[in-house]
């Protein structure tokens, strides 16, 4: 039976976790149907369809995860990375892609002429591109004996930053606060965890603020005002990243 058979007018509603999403895939496979929507809690009240609540069952989630493992790392990475996207409708896109891969095998990841494979590829690429930009432009400050940074990403990219910064800063404790999604990546004493977090208190240490001021002066000294081109700057670094880059912000109030 084709993976596109039996498209229903029912929306699957789940708890928003990755295990819960895998249970939606299990439900779809078991019922031999494709839902009209797959809704995490933030989208569950917006659909125009009949709903079916999909409980999170870890045994079912593990069965689907094992199936994805058998399909290979490219399929698994596309789904796990795409799941970090905040694009509306991403859950249905990834469910349809998973069904395609289970039906056609690992080679489905290369079938970019297929609309479901192409849509999943776009999700993965957008999340990876944003994570790559943040890896390049994150600015840490020293606060309370550790390094701290604030980011404002579109997607939930903290898991993609973990490996890079744990490797790049092997002897440092650090915290990266995702101010958009209220989550933080914390590495302390060699242990890594994700925390719900509402607010980041900027550093007030005079020595650190002095270092920030020196960095801003260095950046300004390299700028030729007569040739300043904000449009060109935005081509290299999108303006939405500027608020978290010390050299692009206004003067610290302590030194104004």
C-alpha cells in the first residue's frame, strides 16, 4: 500500500515531545492512514479537523526510533533536526517523510523530486543553517565564574550547539540561553543539561564590561565610516543576530 493512501480529515494531537511525535508515526502506520494535521499543544486549538489524542507511549516510540535507525543516519538526522524547527506544520511534514522512508527505504532521503522529501530537506537545511550562523556569531561573556551567552533563534537549535561548544570549550563551564523559547544549555562540571529558564541577568562585573568595551573599540577602529555599508553587513550577518553581538550593540550604560 502506498504511504500516501487513506489521507484522513483527522488531526493527531500530541504532547509536543519527540517521543510523542514518534507515537504519531506509529499511529499513522498502524491505522494505515495519513492525518490531515499533526498538532503539538501550541497548534492543537487552531486546526479545523476532528481530533485524535495520541498518548506518548515510550515502548511504541522506541519501536519507531529503532526503525529509523535501520533506515540510516541520513533519514534519522533529517527527522531529528527537522523536529527542532518551529515552522508551522513541520510535524505533518516529518510524519509524511517518515512514512515515505519506511515505504521506499533509505534512498527516499535523496528523492527531492518528491514533495514530502523536499519539504523535510528544507526544514533540516533551515535549522542547520541557523545553527551554523549562531556557532559563528555567539558572543560569550564571563559571569559568575562561567561563560554566558544569549541567543534569539527562530528554531530550537540548542541541541545542535551542544557538540560544538562542548568540544571547543572543553575546560569551561558555560550557559547559552535561548531567550525566544525559554530554554538554556548548561555545561557545568563536565555535565550537560537543558533547563527551562525565563531570564538572563547580564554581567555587571567591571572587568568583563571593560573587556567588552575594548572589543567594541577595536571593532569600531576597523570600521571605515565613509565606506560603512549596513546592507552589506546584513548580507554577512542577518540583522536579527545583531542584538546578541556586543560589537553591534550600543554602549554599556556603565560607560556611557
